C-alpha cells in the first residue's frame, strides 16, 4: 500500500468516525413548553443516561431521576418496573415515549399529571451544565 493510499484510507475512516459521532450525539439538556418539560441525556454510545421532568397544569408533575437506556436499533429503551421508556429522535425532535400509559402514569406522575410521550425540539438542546451524575433536575436551573 502506497503512502497516498494509506492517507486516503485513513482520511475516509476518520471522516466516517466524525460523521458517526456527530450523527449519534444526543448529550444535552432539551427544553420544551417554556421550560416546563426537561429531558437530560448523557449519550454513552450503546447506552444513554437520562432523566426527565414535566410540570403540567395546576402544578402537577411527572418525572424520574437517572435511568440508563440501551440502544435497540435506532432508539434507546429501558424498562423500569412496569413502565417501558423509549428515547428516539428524528430530524426535528427528540421524543421520550412511555408505555403502557396507566403503568407509567402511576409510576412517574402525580394525581393529575400524565406521561405518554414528551417530544422536544432538537433546536432546544443546550450543553450539560455539569457532569450528568451531578445534575439534579429539581435543583439545577436547566431551561429558564
């Protein structure tokens, strides 16, 4: 293999790595509904750490501390008790879906709050203000 061929192969490999990292990079704080919905994601490749909070009408709340979801195809999934959460994204938004509805509502939400799916614009992403393990979603101002 000539030096030029090696450089070309190395360049293609490096471009592929750079494109892969940027295409899969989800780490950040995502905000919606003027900061009432917050999703914090720590992308670790085949796994992501996540935590979420959703303040709803009348001050009612859904939320969960840190969870770790595993990549399943194009999404990440975690089963926590009787609730399954799926984190996915498309060109415009990152979405956290919760199923089955009743089990997830009981597990994560107060009396008059509900969680079926929380979709936040990718454009709302902000950098993590601290290492993921040090972020307290209830104490750290993230989206205001």
